[in-house]
């Protein structure tokens, strides 16, 4: 998740949590008959509060609150579900004395293809993402429950090292997520 997404999520969670904590604390203070809570509520003009839904501005205020909540919800969905695609990685080629732009998506597909050929692996899907501000080759592998995990890990590390070597030391991480089928499920 990008830093911007993390900060937006944490700010919203903090604001909502603080508001709910404050409302809960005030409610408990009223139930436990704490003097400041009872005094503050005693200052309310009850008939005026009861007439609020009959005011001409009430419907507009409700629609505004609805539209604001809907907008904030959509923005949070867009921020959280936005694709974390990488830009190209720049590599310097000493032979041609030029800078080359490399798309990481096909490299991730190549790593996934190589891992898909390992014994016990049912499928592998690769994509290039930005994970914590670092371009990352992310590969999701689905495998049979009897897979030799130690052997798979060693082969995955070798594949990641070859990919890093092919990228000429560019700051690109490789992430392999292994999902094993439940024991007893056969495909």
C-alpha cells in the first residue's frame, strides 16, 4: 500500500475512533451520573432539540451529510483499490552507453512462468507493483499441499536472484506469496 493510502486510512480511522471514544465516554459519564455530563445535558433546551427534525433546513442537512459520507466512502475505495503499478525502471547499458527503460510487468510474468514449472505448482501469476515505495515483482503461487516448501523456497530465491541480476542491480524487490491447497483437496 502506498504511503498516501496508509496515511489517509490512519487519519480516517483515528478521527472516527476519537469521535466514537468521546461519544462513548460522554455516554458513560451520563449513565454514571458524573456532574459535568449531567450539567451539560441539563443546559439543553429539550423542546428546541425535539423540534429540530421539523425545521426547514433539516432535510437539506441530512442530504448533505449523506452526500458527504458517500463521497468520503468512494474516495476511500478509490485510494485503497487503486492499482499499484510501477513505472519503468531505468538501466544503464555500458555497451551502448545508453539508458534503457525496462517494464517490470513482463519480468514478473517471466519469474511467475519459471516458478509455474516447478514440481507441485499448479499456477503462478506475476505482476509488478509498488510496495512501500519500492518497485516489486510480486508473484502469487498456488501449489499442492505436498509441495516441498524448503526446495520451493530455494528455487524461488534462485529465480529472484537471476531476475535481480538481469535488472542490473536496479532497486527492485521480488516477493513470492505461496498458497498451498488444503490437504485432501486434489486438482
